[in-house]
């Protein structure tokens, strides 16, 4: 699916977000996003999604960051949350 078509289908999705979904779908990849609207759009197209917390968990499991660094990331997310 082209990004332009996806953006037309859901006007609340930016062109860049639509492009990311289109690429993930075309390449059978997962999409990491904290944007709930984008997640719904991606999942409606059968694109697997996960959020920021899951991404941090994966980074820890793969030993790309330490548990302490992961906790710091989570604290930053909490402190900078707009919600």
C-alpha cells in the first residue's frame, strides 16, 4: 500500500507515519510507535506494532542497554509524558 493512499484513508496520519506503515507492511516488519492512532491504523493493515516500553524491554533482553539504563529511559518517559 502506498503511503499516499494510506494517508488518504486516514487523514489523521502524517505522510511520514503512513510511509513507515507502508514500509513495515511491504517488508513484513514490526512497527515501533507510541502513537495510539498510528498503532490502530497499522494493526488494521495487519502490521505488528509495539510501543516504547516494549522496545526498551527488547533492548535490555538483547543486552544493548543495561537494566539501569532501561529504568532511566522509563523514568524519562514518565517525566516527559504529555498525557
